[in-house]
């Protein structure tokens, strides 16, 4: 993957810091998240990272703590720390998160990639995909109850929540990809198209909200907020049914 030269220099300095701090206990440093995906924005995307040590201990974390401010100035958030024991034992609990890490990462330092060839159990993944999707629906109900009387808050709810479904939808596609060998797109538009085609559904409100978020379509008028929200919830309920059926 081609990174901006300044972003690459920041990550090189970050990896050098970790090598100095942890020596031979440092197994791997990986770039994750948006900066390791097709959505990468040079000099704008957070440079999220995963650090793998032989063992994550309080002493190792204390050694790391003084460098956090320096890294933050380089747009590197507080790293996620793991060790091999944690990764091996957490795949059944966080299959969706590890699927996403496996899809979107780049090895910056290390002799082997700890996220290569992760075995994601289909049963565990289906349960977490459904749990996350149902949780999103509960959040929408709760937020509407709390803030729906404010048109401004309702508009913000409609524009802020769709990106939170992207990881779940990629997990849903993975459940079908095990059978059909299909890929999981990064871009929101491509992702929605893949879900619609794979499951024979239509998600026009998700598409409309994405277009508004990106400035591709007209803004949501005040008098359409309520009907749009009702249709949005109907599409979320449809997705919940899909997760329950896989």
C-alpha cells in the first residue's frame, strides 16, 4: 500500500520508538483501520496501530505511556496492544473485530504477520453480527426516544449512524463469502451494492443518507426527517432479519 511520505515517516519513527522501548519482546507493529484501507486520506486519516508483544504486562504499558503525546502529535492514536495468547483466545469472542483487522492492516515491523490466516469461526461470527446489528437498532430506538423531538438532533442521528453499520455489513458478506468466495468492498457505495446483490434486497435510504453525508445529493429537508427515519428503521430491521437467517 502506498502511504504519503510524511505519514510513512511518522510510522517509521513510531516503530523505531517501540523497538527501543520493548526490544526483543516486540513481535510486530501493524497499521490498521482507515489508513490501511481504500478509504485512506493522506495526512488526514488517523494512523491507527496494533502492537504485538510477547506478553502485555503493566510494566510494558508503563514504559510506553511517556511516548503517547509524541505519537499523538504525529496523528498516531494510542496503540492497541495484544499478545499471541490474547489473539488466539479472543477470536471466538471478537470474530467481527478480528475479521476487520485481518482485512485492513499492513505489517510495519516484524518477521511474521500475526493477523495472517486468522481462522474466523462462522458460528461465532454470525452471532456477533446479529448481536451488533440488533444493538444498532436498539441504539436508534433509544436515541429517537431521547432526541427525536429535536429536528436538529434527528438530522444528526440520520447522518452520523450509517457508517457504524459498515463493519457489520462486511461481516454479513463474509458469512456468504464462505460459500460464494465473494469479496468485501471497502467503499460505502460498493458495500451497499454488494449487500443488495448478494441478499436480493434494496437499501435506498442507506444510499440516500450516504449521498447526503458526502455532499452528492440534496440535504434532508425538515419535513422529511420523520418519514426518512421510519424508512431507515425499516431497512435496519430488514438487515436484522438477514443476520438472523444466516
